[in-house]
């Protein structure tokens, strides 16, 4: 218990929370109670916003709209139809969520700026509706006389009860947010915002993750709006407008984009900032905006992040215990084929694939095939199309002609995550790991797309997260295969490059693939590390895994590859046994620019 | 021999990766020096450090006798350093003429004079003056990148992998210009994967292997040696 | 009103919007930063015109250079506060910082000028001119003239001068611009300055017919954003055309239905454009599959 309390900044946060609670119970005037209640409502709004903005990394400008819609649904249903809280509250959550579901699919396909603008556009349309459709919404004045919360005859009317009720809802919301973002699901979000391609190549359905984040943010926004309506008894277009959106953004950025504590801290701070600056009367918004800007510049990870950095600075990093016992037999990561001998049909085949970017031909009719258990090297000078070919195979690029077949499925048009789930894994030239997470967790993310189970499973998991444990066990096994088990609990950001490369390979390995594509895995490694990595990759092959390695480093490949394929300017110019390919005139020409005819350059063995 | 560029024991890192480990090299006035090595050897990293896009972790870099630590890329360029980067990177939305003009800091007359010089070196560019950068072929872009780098009348031109993505014939055309450039008074440091072509147009060469200088000497001496072959094909 | 009259009115309004969009797209091009305070800077220009008009009762045409100069300085200040300190952070951070600047500006206006709408003096003088059955206010004519002149000036500066070439080069490849000796930080600051000066002039032009009020900038920022998206992200000609399309649409449609409905239809059309052509009307599709 003590170690849990002392980890991170939990102790100061809990003390602060206790202080606020004590204040609310003993010292607060009715006005103060109202202010604290507003803190809770905004905290709920920000918690929701954190899903789409913080976790999914998309700048949505619809959060205030969802808030407003929630308020209006409550207002309309309560004042016009006299429906009780137990009907209006869920409706206020369902309404915005439904809107998010409807617009989410098209909107989330848009690129960054366009996505933000589209969400802004939706917000503006709804704002206009609120103002113009006055029969229903009360126009510019909005709807008044919204009753207090009443559940089964019990009215939650006085300020103290309202305060506890709102914060009770916030507590539940925090719990739900915690459930969604703990475990594999939360780590999947983290990787996704770090780099979408890496996430997709591990089998994570990025579109689905973003969609669920968007809908959740809408649901939370609606709940917050409904509560606001009950607290101030009025709903008006002000509940929908851009100023509220900016407030929400500010609270999130200042508190911390992904931290639950950050939502509460940010909301409370901004609400109180406004209160304190009210003394400045007309100048208070100017002061508030300036302070917010200053915090934005000074604390890029929000205040929670800044506090954590301060703690590390003052007290050093707290060492975490390994979360799971790893003794006992561990499941082997690759799904081993039951066939002892390699099957003759290729597992992965590329057939006459062509791709051009804006006038430059990257792939010009490339065909190759990999059989089970083979280790194939793909070589070629810079710009020959090696990485482009990997991107086509793994589904990150669409080819313009030709076919890609994997395990008898035509995957030419398949999305990257589906290809990964079929059993094709890959690594990248530039390593994308989540620096803040441990090695073990970085590798464990690989299981999120394969057997993670998605959002509903995540929410329903209480207590020990067995899925995470299972993923971590597989991650441990993968780490062991790559010789980095000793670093399992270290955060990736602090590791040397060679180790990070092995983490990345282990992560791809942990998806249990049949075929693994490695893009320049030896780049940046010293000689010892290269030898080590080559041996480990050889051992994968011995287990029946098929490996395609793109490399420039022919010394590295010499120890590894059973077959070499050479690309030059988008075409295959040689293919076969390594010694033969290295002697091919075309290959020598492409790499060294040496003519085969010149006698001094024949590659005979040195005497 | 006045050294234009003096690099001593340069170490450059990308985060944790040591891309250059104690590199020492020099380029003197009137020289054409080649920097050869496989991909990942560190050639582009070295160039980016000379130009000023990367800060070295340790070591000394002087240009024209002056220490370049902390000097911005703009100032280095203006003091006589020309750079034709890997991948050409011509300004895509500017015409050929504008690509050249934008690199001149002088009077209109001076600009016109240097334009003529550039067109004399690369007549193909003169024919295409009004075409936009992105519309040119690879070889033409390469010529434009070199021409642009020369517009500032630099003392030293850094040429990073000009033969990349070009057919052998075009690469030869571009590299033939290296000799002409040196004759006009600009020293050249040429980075190339294609060893033969590099050695053919340069007097001296350094061989870079995983961030270190593995070999150096006169081109004639290096041509066809065991070491050069080993450095590339691991035979 | 005849259809032609409506179109003419739309074009007159569009001239001012085009200036707003032009300033906005400058900044987007040079820095990839979406300056959401841009509309508030337009209002700032309007307020400067109001203030100057109170001090020196001259037609705005004479005061325009002063407005432009003041707003140039304001633009550089915005760059120093909201852009340069955050240049290494994710672009969303700059977006937020400009939003916050906008809030500060809006409340500054509120404090200095009060909540009521203010009008700036006319460009030349008030009044209406009749040209073959079409009515057009002198203000609108003047606005068209100034806007056309500025767009032409922008074109000349951008396309025919060294400064213009350097601005474009910096926008297209900042590193290579440095490598040919261009002081890119100064160029970026100047871009913010020019973009804001244009915004300010637009504000001074709009302030006579359309008034300035503290929260008037928000919708202008949105229109500029929409214009740039319709026209293709980063295209200068596209931004101008986009702005004209928005204003003509607004004016024509709101003659048949209410202004609010017209605005609503505008946003809905924008959303429809997104869904069918995610790259804008003139933009290029990015080949991403994730």
C-alpha cells in the first residue's frame, strides 16, 4: 500500500483532493459549493475530451457541441415533456453519442486540419440550429426552468447534495476512463498516437480505436451538459459555442492530455483562475488567457506532467516491481506449423507489382516469393524500392498494378491491420516505440490487436487484468528470445539504440507471425550487436518462421540469408544464392559501379 | 596548402545512435575529394553536420579557418559553403530561374551575371528556365540543385549522392561537371555510393564505414583495392 | 434585387474576405500553422481604423498604410508569443496558442472599446453609385479597388521580387532555404507580419459597412479556414477563389432565405465537400491507407 501511495505524484494529489473535500464539507459557502460543482462538471467534460484529443491524438472541436446537445436534450425533455431524470440523463448521453456515431465514420477519415475543421463545422451547424429553431430550443434565450435532479422521488436540490451527486458521477466517469485506458487498450492508444503505421502493422484497427474514442468523448460531453442544465437550471446557445470549446481545450492542455488527474486538476484550476481573476473585473479574461498561454509554453505535458517531472527531479525515479511472475513454461510466440518440412507453395508472393509516386517509378513490375522457413535478403542501392516494396506487402501503400498473396489470401487491397492479424509482421527503418512505457509493455502492445478484445472487454475487466498478464507473458518470452529480458521494466526512452532495435523486433515477433519483414534491422548497430541479432534471426528461421530482411549491410546478410534478391530502380535484377548474386555483374554495377569486364575486379577469393 | 574545410575527430549522434565516430578529414582549395561508403556509413550525416543542420557531440569543424560551432546554416552558406543535398530538394514551386535567383545575395546585375554562368555550366537548364522545380526530371533537378548551390559563388561545394536515382549515363553527365566546377575555383566534396564514378572525377577519397574513416588516399591508389571491395560487398 | 446585383454584392464582400483568406494562407504556407486568431486580427485592424478615425477624421484610404504598419508589428508580436516558443511542439499546440491569443484579443477589445458594435469611417465617402441598373456603394467599390490593388501587389511582390522568392522558398523547404543563405526566422516573422497587415486592412475595409465588435472575428477565422480548405490547402489562388465563393454563396442564398440559414447551408456544404472530396476542390489526395 505504501509503495502504491508513494509512486509518482499520487500522494500530493490525494492530499490535495482530501484538502478540497475537507474544505467543501466544513468551510464552503453556498457560492463556493456552486463553484466546486462546476469544477466537477468541467472535469467530466475534459475527461471525455481526453479520449479523442489526448488518447487518440485528434484535435476535435466538437466537444462543446456534445456538451450543449446533452444540455438541450435534458432541457427539452424535462421542460416540454416533463420526463424524469432517469429518462433525460441517459438520453442526454445517447443523443450526442448517436451524433458522434453518425458523423464519426466520415469525419475520422479526414486528415488533421480537415478533421478539426469538419468537427468545427458540425459544431457551428448545431449552434445555428440551437439559435434558429426557437420553437424547440428557445432560440437565443434558451430554455429555463429546468428542474433539479430527482431520482425515484428523492430530489437532489440543495447545493451540498448536488455537489456530491455531480462528483459521484465524476468518480464513476473516472473509473470508466481508467478501465478504458488501462491495460492493453490504453497502451494501444498510446502507440497509435505515437505512430499510426506502427500501430496498424501490429494489427491494431486504428480507425476503430479513433471511432470509439470519439463516441466516448461525445457520451461524456453529453453527460456533463445534462448535469450543467440541472445545476444552473438553464440551457442556452452559450453552452455550445466556441468559447466553451476553447475553455475545454485549455483545461485539457493545462491539466494534462491523457491523465485522469489532469482532467480534474485542469478543470479545477481554470474554474478557480476565473474566480480569482474576477476581481480584475473586465481584465479577468485577458489575465486568464495570458496565464493559460504561459502554462502552455512552459509545461508541454500539462501540469500533471510538470509535477511528475518535478518529483523525478527532486526524488529520483521510483523503481517499479515487475508486475507479473514469469516463472513456469511460457507459450512460444510463433504459431508453429504442424508440417515438419517446408511446404513448396510460397507463403508470401508478390506478383508484378508496380507503383509510381508523382512521376517517379518506385516499383516497376516486381515479383518475388518466400517459402516457409526461408530467410531471404532483399538488397539494392538507395532508392531502389526496397522499403516501398515492404510497405506494399504490409498494406501501408496501395500498388497500382499487380497482386500480393499471403497464405493463399489475396491481400493486395487489404488494410494493414488485417494483414498483420493474418500473420505478417514487420519492423521499420525508424524505430517507433513509446518512450514512456516499459520494454515489456511496448512488446505487449503487439497482443492488443491480435487477442486484445477491444473496448467492451477493456471496460468489463476489473481487478487483475488477465489479458494484460497473458500479453506480458508472451512479451516476456519474446524479450527473452531477443536477449533483452533483463531490461523488461526499463522505460524505452532510456535505452541505447541497439536495445531499442531489439525491442522493436521483439514486438513484431510477439504477434506470432508466420512471416516477418525486417527493414534494415542492422542499421546503427555495432559489430557485436549485429552478430547477436543475426544469430537470433537465424533461430527464428530454425523455428519455422519465414523472414525477409531488407539490408544494405551485406556482411550482416552473409551470415543470415539463404537467398538474396537484388532490386535496382524498382526492378528485380538478380535472385538466387547469396554468393552467386554477389558476383552478378548487374549487382556489382548497381552497387559499386564497377564493370564486370575489368579483370582486376573479378571477385575471386583472396589468396 | 590552404585548407578550406578541416574536420577533427567529429562525433555526431542521433539520440543514442553514434552516426559518426571521430571522423577526421580535410578539403583544400582547388581539390575534388570523394567520400565513399555504403548506405548508413554516415556520409549524409557528415554533410548535414558541415552545413549546420546537426550539432556534433564532440570534435572540431572549421571552415575557412573559422570554428563553425554554433554558427547557423544561413551564415555558413553566406560565408562560402554550397550544398546540393541528397534527393536534390529543389524548391518545387519555384521555376528553374527562380531557384537559381533566390540563392544570390547581390545586385540585379550580379544576379544576371551568375545566372549566365550557371546556364553556361548546364545548358539544359537554360532551355527550361520557366519550368517549375517539380516538373523537371531527376537529372535536370540534380543539375539545378548543383547550379543553385553554386549561385552563392562558394569556396566549397558539398555534393551529396548526385547519382542517386539517375541512370548511369545521366550520372556521368552530372559528375562530369565536377571537374569543371573545380576549374572555376570551387572545391568539391563529393559523397557517393557509386565508387567507380566517384574515384573517376576526384583526386582523393575517404572511405567511410559505419561512422569511421576506414581508408583514405589518392584515387589512383585506392581504385580496385581489396579494401574498397570489402567495404562494399563483404566479400 | 436581380441576381446580378446579388452577385456584385457578393463580390464586393468577397474582396474583403479574399484579403482575410490571403493573409491566413500566407501564414499557413510559411509555417504550417493555423492561426485561429486571424479573424480577431481582422477585428483588430477594424478597431485600429475606428481609433485612428476618431483621432484624425480622414478617409480611411489615407489611414490604411498606418493601419497596415501597426498590424504588421502586431503580427510579429503574435509570432513571437504564439509561434516561435512552440515551434518544436506538435502543430495542435500552436493551434491552441492562437486560440488563446484570440481570446485575449477579444477581451482586450471589450475592455478598450466596449461591447457595442463600432463603425469605422468610410474608405472615401459614403454614398451609392448607379451603374446601368446596378447599385453599388462607394465603400464596396473602394473595397474592391483596394483589395484588387493589394492582391495585385501581393502577386508582384511574391512572384517578381527577391523577397517574394525567399518567402516562397522558405515555405516550400525551410532547411534548404537556410542552406542557400536565407534567414528563415526573419522570413517567418515577416510572413506573420504581412499576413496580419492584410488582415488589418481587411478589417479597416469591413468596419464601415459591417461594423466591428469584440466577437466578430470568430466567424471570419472560420471563413478563412473554409476558404483555404475549399481552395486546396496552401494554394494562394485557391484561397482567394474560395473566399469569393463563400461570400457570393452567402449573399445570394441569404437573399432567398435568412442569413442564418444561409450560413448553416454554407457549413453543411463544406461538410459535404469533405466527405466527397477530402482533399478540397483543388487539392491533391494523400496516398495514406492507415
